[in-house]
């Protein structure tokens, strides 16, 4: 008779706390509890699938009931340890919470609790996926859980502790199981391959370890498939063929096409990958992981933080990310994530992926756009994102030499022609002020326009006066960068350096002048659209003005 085959995940299940991979803090805490005789009556083991919750519960049961125990290191040889390992021990009852979730099952459990164990020290109940119990079932378990007989222990395992009532949680010692690190999974897989007398490429096992995403059981299940798929040595090509994933070279090639905005090349790369047997959904998931690693590299993460790509490709990945830019990389991730969500609900997966790739190729450099938005918010006219080099015009006639002079640290250079300086008088001060303000192309001009009186306070020095209701506009003009722009504009008009002071008139009577009627809202919106800065923003973002929020007086 042929011996029954036992899958890898069961054959290599850890049998002691020392064999438990990636959960050292849990092993230490439970071992210390046994050594100090501080074993509680109820434990809750939480974590993702395949991280060792049920295995820990079995090991703990063996540690408590072993003939040489209680001990943190059960012998594994006595009949009690062996029966617990095989799941046949009469005193260690494993219950599936999903199929035994009703109040009737819990009532039967309560009636059996008072029966002493037949041969062991403790009667142990291991309830897997305990969060599946109904609310009445939990309520029926509360009293027994709080004050069980001395010979009873409860071990609860769950992947969703949020669904467990707080009244149950407060009666348990909770242990959270972390996802198993990729390197720890890789070492375990290599141990299994060696124990099976087979050979495998390290990179192939690394792919399995990364694909498991912290689940030891998932990695062993994938290895089980490969052992059936391969006859001799497990290679990277075997892993990609079995999983339907693209090889790293194909993935980096496709990412390069996207970085170069080559939509046709990207679609051709997808077609070639599909012809090689790559699953479209898996390709989209891989691309998402690739750009996630690119994002991590751009913000300064080291090579061991990569999830999709290997450490050997780290430098190439970061260099490609710098060409693309962080903001654009984030946009690519969002587009891929949205498309993957839609692909799971559609039969046209390839078309949806191709749409996503074409959209990515249409993206502009969002890092430049972020800088433009920052300039818009600060009231500074943004410089063009891309400007073609301007060829010098052919010389036709001698022209007067121009002199470039740096006004201030915050101001840009101003070119002043060698011409006679314009004399500023009391009569011409207001006209010169208006000419200067007309040359400014940002919000500074709007604030300065509220000035209604300009006077000479000293040689080459003006004082601009605002009404008391326009104090906010006066303070805006006083900001160093805006004041510098106004003085630059005055220098362009007059040909000489002019210093400006700002003041608010406090002595004007409230009834001395009647306020001018304001133009209709529609007319003001049309005038506002003509402002160069606003016009540039409307053209850039294809926007429209929906409302005006004008500065209010204090």
C-alpha cells in the first residue's frame, strides 16, 4: 500500500519554540511563563495567515502536557507529544471557529469543560479563527473563559482581532504575530530544499519569499508547486513560468518605456510579455511593486527595503526614479492602483492595463508642476516649465550698451538703459507710480493699486499712502520681495534708484468722500481674467473662475 503523501507545509511545521521562525518575542514570552509558573488560562494569538499562530498553540500545548514538562522544550518523543503533533490527542481539542460558531457548540463545550483530562495535566481548547463565533456564542463563553477549572486552558487564534468583543479580549493574554521577514523565509525554504535533496537557484527562492509577503505557509505552498513542476533544479525561469509573472529584465524594460513616455513601446512590451505567458493581472501587480520600490529609493530607503526588485538592481532603479521624479512616480502608482482595482472587476484586463500605460506616458513632469503651484500660492509669477533656447538676433545697427544691476538679494536683475533720469515732482509722482505698477505682472500690482496718494518725502524717496480701510494691502506691499519689485519698476520708469515707504492715513473723516460704486461681479471677473498671472494659471490647468474672494479691510 502506498504511503500517504504529506505536503511540505505539514512535514516541516515547527515542533518546538526553537523551530518557530520569525516570532522570537512570542517564543521567549511563553517560555518564560512556563519557567516562572505564570501560565494564564486564556491566550489570544493574532496575525496574518501563515505566520505560525496555530503551530505556536500546538507547541504550547505540548510544552504544558509533555511527560517531562511543563517545559519550554518538549521532548517530542512521548506519546502525548506525538499525538498532539498528529492532532489526535484526546485532551487537546482543535476547533474550527468558522464551522462551530453557534451557541449550541459553545454550550456543549461548556458542559465538557468540567470533565478532567484523561491522561494529561491540562485539557486544552485551540479555537482557530475565533472571530467567526457569533455574539451569543461569545456571551455564552464569557463566564467559563473568566473562571475556568484549573485543568483547562484556552488558546484562541485569529486573523481579525477587531471582530472579537472587548469583553473576551480583556480576559485573554494577547500576542501579535508579525509577518515573517523575507530573509527568514528564504533561509527556511533553502533548508527545505536541502532536506528534500534538491537544488534551487537562490534568486528563485528569493522570488518565492518576496511573493509570500510575510506568510511562511504561502511560501511553502508555492515551493510545493515548484517541486511538482520541476524535475531537477529550480530556476528563476521556472518560478516565472509557474506564477505567470514577468522576468525582472522585462519589467525594467517596460518601466523604461514609461519613463521615456514611449506609449507604443510600452504596449509592444506588454504584447511580448503576454506572448511569453505572463498573466496581465500579475504584470500590473509587478509594475505597481516596481514603482513602489522606486518611490522608496527616491525618499532614501536602502536596498534591503525593496519588495519587488533585487538588491542588485537598486542603483539602476534609483537612477531611473531620479529621471522620472518623485511626484510623477507617485502619480504612476496611483494610476496603476486604480487600474488594478478595476481589472479585478472586468474581463478586459489587458485593455485596462494598456489604458493605464498610455495615461502614464501622457504625464508631464509633475515635479516641475509642484514648483509652479508653489509659486502661484506665494504670488510669484511662475517661470515656464520648458523653454526653447532663443537664438540671438542678427546685428543690424549699433545699439546703446545696456547695464545690468542687481537691486537686492530677493530681486531679479533689472536692465536699465543709459538714458537721462526722469525728474520726480509733486505733480508727476502719481503718474510715475501708475506707470511703474503697470509693468508688474503679479499680485504685487493688485495690492499697490489700492494706493491713492503718492508724495515725495526726500530726494529719490517716495511715500505711498493708503486709506485706513486698506491696511491689509499696505502690509502686503511692505513685504520685502514685493517692495523690491515696486522699487525695480520705479527704477525702470525713472532711470534712477527710488526708495518707497508705505503709510496708512489715520486723519481722514468718514464722510469726506463718497465711495465709488463697484463694477458688477461679472465685469470684475472679466477684468481679473486679463491679469497675466491668472491667465497663465487658467491656460495651464484648463480652469475657470467661479468666484472672487477680494481682500477685506481690517
